[in-house]
C-alpha cells in the first residue's frame, strides 16, 4: 500500500530522479495533501530515458499526482519492468507515447487538463494497439463506469500493492497476447475461406461454361430424334425422348443459372442513381403479361431512388417478384405487394403464398437448397442465393418473415443512401 512513510521517503527522493522531476520535488506533504496545489510537470525531454529492466516489458505511465507516480515507478522497477515513458496529462501523453513504443499502458482515469484518462485512452487506441490498464479510485464511480464501457485490459484501484500491480499487468499482457493470436487465427481462416470460395467459384464457372456446348448438342440431337424418327418410335419410345428433352432443358437452365451466379462474384458493382419504382413497375407489367389464366393483384407503393448497380438490382427484383408469383400458386387471387418500409429503411416484397417455417430461415439463401418439394414448385435453388450475393456486394442485407400457409415478406437494403 502507499503508506505515509513511503510517501515521505518518496518526497525526499524526488529530486534524485529527473524522470519524475517537477514542482512536486520541492513541495511538502503534511499527510493530508500538498501545502499548495502542485503544477506537476514531467519533462518531455526525459522521453527515451527508460530504465531498462530484465523482463524487457515496456510500461508507459500516465499519472498526474507526482507521489503516486513515483511510487508506481519504483514498484515497476523493483518488479523488473522497463518504464519507457510518462505523462502527467492526456495532452502530454498524446505528444510522447507513440515514440515511446510501450508494450502496456498504465492510465489514471482522472487526469488534470482538457482530457480525462478515458478520452486519452480512446485517442491512443485509435493509433496504438497495446493493452491498457486503468488506475481508478472508489471516489470516481462515473469515470470507472465509462472506463469499463470503453474497454481496457484491466484496472487497479488505488492504493494497490506490488503483487496486485504485477498480477494485473501480467493478466493484461496475457489477454492482449491471446487476443492478438485469436485475431491472427481468424484472419488466417478468413483468408483460407476466401481462397476456398474463390476456387469453388472458379470451378463452378468452368463446369457451367464447359457443359453448355455438350448440353446444347444433346438437346439438338434429342430434337432431331423426335422430328426425324417419330414414325419409327412407339409411344414408349416417344415418351423417353420427351423425358430426355425435359431433363436437358432443366440441365441447360441450371448451368445458365450457375454460370450467372459465378459471374456475380467477378463483375464489378457499377453504382448510379436508379429509379427503383420505375424499374419495379416495368417488371410487374411484364409479370402480368406472362401470367396466363392466373389472377394476380400486384400493388406497387411509392419507393425512393437508390444508388446501386441497375443491372444487378434488377435481378434482385425479378427474383423476389418471380418467387412471390411462384409460391402464391393456388391462391385466387395471388396478392403481392412491393414497396419501401420507412420504419425499417428497407424495400420489401410481400405475398400471400405458401410461406415457410422460420426455423428454416437460415437455409433460404444457400445455393441449391430448397424449402419446398421440387414436384410442387419448379426451380434450381439459385435465385435467392443470387439475390443475397447482389445485396451483400452492395453492402446491404436481406431477411425474411413468414408463417406456413400465410405468405412471406422479404426485406432488403442496399447499403447506401436512398
């Protein structure tokens, strides 16, 4: 603990340490405080006069009370640390700490001057990624709360002894090392994942591209077989040919979708101002013209313009509106709405279709995964994956809300100003 006899001893020895020299060196301590308020001014010229210790851990101390600072200094040296710098205010710390290159910082929460310890710590951490331990007092609950909220690798409550100081520093250094190793592991795995994804995208692109010509050849051969040899085939043979043609058409559509999906990862996003409402109305008009005997009620509400890639975002709307039409099959009428919800800041497409179980929502945007049987609803499982990729490349996000049998609503943002 910081005892009166220790303080008196420090007072008498301050002048022997230029590292801590200042107005306090000539002040007198009465046991209740300094006779006159000290102006404690650590000299910036002392920077670099670090006392190198055997452990080699460099500590920077920010403390505006000279006697406490002197006590911390002596304890650090006795514990084998290196004091690489010091400051009596946030302003002084900002001028000297970056050149000092500390391994850890001891920061008094309550500092004199324009900045307190928490503000100083936040500014330092913007440029210097080292662990920081706060020095606090029970009389500073508000500052302690702020320090806790803003983070840090530990805190010491004054007064503290050498064992507490050493243990806190060691724990902070260990946590910092663990954090650094974790970040390195995450970065390495992220790079590995990106490499794997890139390889898969290249593979899918190559497969889809290379399959197109053989599939076209097979489809042409099947058509010629049906046209030139129909008289030679019985009913069972004709059925086989028709099945072959249907499967070839499905495979051709699948490879086209797969190719488009792979291309999305390579094409740059070209942003410009886009009249979203005009785009959606045009798609809705086309949808009505292709509806056949179905009764569709599609309402388009007012929508803001967006800064986005018009070609890519058109794919988003075509997929979402197409899904709304597809999964509302059997509804008479199919009721669909498209618009912009200002309360959540997102565009939406709502339908009264079959819906889905929200427990499966995490599977919605994964390629080739389907929530409904292929026999009921046609498709390849690429549409929503394509939508999610476009939106993610715009810096936005997409989510859905649904109940089985009660329809669905898909919301999305585009990550920019509307």
